[in-house]
């Protein structure tokens, strides 16, 4: 090519601006090429690192918000990790994956746009997946679900899937075949879907379109688990159709007729039709439900057994017009709650609210007939309304009989009215206040006569203040009164300042918690006189246990049992006092002083809860007569059984330092002339010990002596145990003597072929080590050898 004027050497030197412009353009293209090349090089480098175990470990340690414990293998190929935590940015949300592993993961070019990468894997397994996610309020349906990555998992298996929205029961044995971006990127499919939830097993499939309006097609076949402990066998089906923002649900349930059902009784059945709007404020646009002999226990292990007949129907003509939910159910299997049944005979309810404004609504009618199929247990009726920041519910109880609903309840009958109202605060910064007021009257059987019963309640509560102005219960001579106030400063982290008083006069606990028929608890007699006074500052809950919070409390609380109190026919008296010192005091923490006297025998407790968990406790009892305590122990015996009485004298002194699980303890205990039941007799037993779980080298010293033990026809003259050393290394010596003669062959074995033995002595010596898990998550393990 010939050189033009601009290409001449002289011209090049004379025309500097164009040369500078050419350099700038060259720099721009070079920079652009660098910018484009860096991600490609980085992606290539990351892919190269992900093919090796060392590169994988380096990568996962540098991903923000990702924590991987004990990674093994490579991300591309086969990989496993003990635990994976994914922290979502800008929130406290977490995803925890335990026991993660996959096989045969490979990267490939996507099969269709807009995806640019395809990830394939033969199998993915996880022992447990936990979602710790907060539900987002006011979310809207996505406009599209196109994915830049195609994902093809031939099989995925999750042992447990836990999420707050599932309640206490997790999904189990979750299995699926997943294809994200299938059919040219138009579909996301979940095939061969299988899962278990409580007593239910489900199989089916689900697919959703990636482009608006995100059409959904899903079908599930549901049945009761074969190993379900209770509940009738049934089969059910659910289908979902329509766009994600407005889904049509149809479901049927059919159960097998129960062998115990009366002739002509229909088997359990339910049919439901609903329109779901999961992203709207009112997620249930339409509902129609009809049930026949429906047993809730077949659906969930925590539910009572029922036989529900009835309907539930949601009627709505438009989003800006009131929608009405009408419920009418009858329970043919109504029964006591303690028998695993539901003490509800029927329920009638009608609620109304506008779909576009569900924060406002009315309860036009609410009527619950309580009781069993054979006996009425009262009625609860009422109505109310709700609106933003406010609510009112008016309830009327008529002839409520708790013993009919649950045999463990008191045999009283009560009627009355209660109102629960929520009112907005004086301004936007003041939280709403809930007010509860109620008056009830009735009768309580006691001592062969019916005592007139009255109950009055008057209380307010908000997030910053709780005030119980009046809680008064009277039943004959029994009087229970409580009033108090708790208030905290501004902010949810402020401490609570509490002032409260309570009194119990002539209170018989068996009248309110009767226990089993024929039990010693029901026979009594009982009478409790007590007073409670609380004055001080309770700090906001600590991150640890309740003890951590109490250790930082200030003020005092005292509970006293009156000298005239009786429990199980035994006179009792006692007191427990908590006093919290100022954190700046020389001995910060909360001191505890308590004693309990039963029939003249006293057990005392002194201690201190320390903010640094360096707690100290002392328990003492000197010359205590165990006979009266035997009567108290009999109160816990089952009806019809005879609790073995015991008698004797007890001397004990115990000291404990620290807080579980790291504690050190020492003490002495002596029993004289112990008798338990008709067969156990101990002349004297003594125990002295020093032990600690805080450190393996902490001293371990145990001395136990027993003289004259009679256990039926078996007798022991003496028994001695010595353990000395530390938890990690100690010696054990055990010897005993019994009047029982050894077998004749054992005498001959030792050469004693003359006079037979008059008794037996035995001795055991050993050395060993006790292994204690610092958190007590594993059982104790002792290893040693006999000498």
C-alpha cells in the first residue's frame, strides 16, 4: 500500500493531535477487550479451580455469605460437605443444609436461550434442609421466571425439610426429578415428586411456565402412611391449575368405613374447591368445602379424633364488596379432650370482610356447642369486629362445665361475659392497647357442698405496659387475688419494671386440679395460704437461659407459705426470696434463700445466680424425719397403687459451684434407720464426695459406707466404696461382707476343706477413666481394668 500524505514520516511528526486521538482509541479498545476478557478469564479460572478438591476448598471459603464445613471433593464432579450455610444478603434469613453431597455434576453449554449455562448432576442428597426465612409482607407475583441457568437433576433426595411455615412437622423423604429451563427454557418441571408429612404420603408432579402468566399444572395423590399409629386409612387427590397469581384448587378425600361405625354410617369424605390468590392480601378468593365423617386425626398426629359433617363456603361477588365465610359443622364423635377427642358438638360461624381490605371485617355470628355426644358441656357465643389497630370480641359463656370437656379439669360450672378489645394508641408512636374485662359466676363442689363461685378480670396490655388492675376469684372461703403492673422504657430492648402482689386464702388445689379418681392427691386434705410480692427490675431476656436473665435482675421477690398450710394432711411452711443486686455492686447477681418445712423437718437452700455463671448453691437438712415427707411423695402415686412409705433420719449438706453443664459439687449425706416399704432396711448409710465436670483433671473423691442392709431375705453386713484420683484417672476399691455362706465348692477351691465358712467377704479393685462430654451431648463412658 502506498503512503498518502498522512502516512509520510514528516506528516506524522507534525500532526500530533490525530496521533493522540489514535492512541486514545487504541487504549479504549484495549481497555474494552480487557474488561471483556477478565470475566471470561475469571470464569474459566473458577471452572478450572472447581475441578479440584484444593481449588474447591479455596473457592467456597471466599464466597460472601457462604459457610461450608468439612468440604470434600470438587464442585464439578463429586462433592460432599458436613454442613452448608447460605446467608441471604440484607437480612437475617438463612438456609442450612446438613449432610450435602452430589455426584456427577457437570457444566455444559445451555440448550436454549436465554440461558447461557447448563448444570447437570446424576444425584443430589441432603440429610436435612432448614429454611430460616421471614415471610415477606405485601409481595407481588413475579412477571417471569426465566432462568439464566438450566438445571437438570436426575434425582434429588432430602431426608428432612424444615421451615417455620410447615409448623412442628417437617417434610420427610422428599424426592424429585428436577428440570429448570426445560422445553427450550419454557418450563420448570418437578417430576416423580414424593414426600411425607406427619401421617401423610404424597406422590405427583408439578410444572410451571417460565413466562407470564406463569401457568401452573400440579397433581398430588395423598394417602395415609402405612405405619401411621392412628387414624383411618384414606385416599385423597389435589389438583392445581391456572396462572400463579390465581390458582384453581380441587380436592377430594375418601376414607374407608370404620369397623366400629354404626350400620348405615357413611365413610369419611370431603370435597373442596377453592381459588387461591397467593400474592394478594386476601389469598382465598373462593372456597367451597363439604365434609362427611371427616377424622382430623387421620390428617395430623396432633389433631383429635373427629367425625365432622358440614360445610364451609366463601361467597364473594367482587373485590370491593363484602365477602362472607359461612361455617356449619357438626361433630358426631364429640368427646373429652383427655380421651383424644374434640369436646365440640357443633360450630356455626359467619365472618365478613372485603377482599381488597381484609384488615377490616366483622364476626356476625359465632356459636360453639361444647360437650360430648352424651353430655352437654356449655355454650360459647358472641360476635365482634376488627379494623387496623383495633378489634373487639364479645363472648358469652353459658353453663360451661370444664369436667365434661376434660376429666382432669375442675367440676365447676360457670356462666358470664367477657370482652377483649384492642384500641389504637394516642399517636403513631404509641402502641395499641388490648383490654380484657370479664365477670363470671357459678358453683364449685367442695367438701360435699356447692360453693358459690365468682371471678372478675380487668387488665390492659401493650408492647410497653401490662397492668392487671383486678383478678379476684372467690369460692366459699377460698379467695385468690392478684394485681400488678409491668412497664418498660421506650424500645423493645428495655428492662421491665415490675410491681405485683398476690394472695391465696384457704385454697384447695385438688378442687381445681382433682387428679385421678381414687388417688391420694384427690383425697387430700389440702389447704394453702400464701402471699407473693414482687418489686424490681427484670432485664430483657438474655441470649442464654432463664437463669442468665434472673442473674441480672434487680429488686426482690418473696413467696411465703402460711404456717397453717396443709398438703396431703401434712402441715407445711416455707419461703423463697430472690434479691437482685445492682450490677455495680461488689457481689453482683441474684441471691436465693429458701426453706421448706414438712412436719417439723426442714430443708434449706441458699445460693447466688451470678452474671458470669459462677453460681453457688448450698442445700442442708439436719436430723430431718423422713416420715412426713413420705406422705407428700405418696401424692404422686397413681390411683389404685400404694406408694411405699419410708421413714428414718436424714442429715445432708450439699454444695454446688458453677452452672450446668460445668459444675463442681461436694457434700455429705447420712441416713439412719431407713425403712422403705416392707422389705428394705438400712441401719446406717453415709456418703461423702467431691467431683467436678469442669475439667478432666479435677479431683474426684467418693467415700460410701453402708452398715446392715436388709433387702427381703438378702442381707449385707457392710459395704465400702472408695474412689480417689480425678475424672481422667482414678482408683476404685469396693469391699463388702454378708452373712450368707459361699458355695461349698468355692470353699474347697480355696482349700477350706475343714469347717464351713460362716459368711462371705468380697473385694474389687480397679483403675479407670471417666470420659465426660463438655456439653453433655454424649453419654458418660467409663473405661478401666480390674486388678
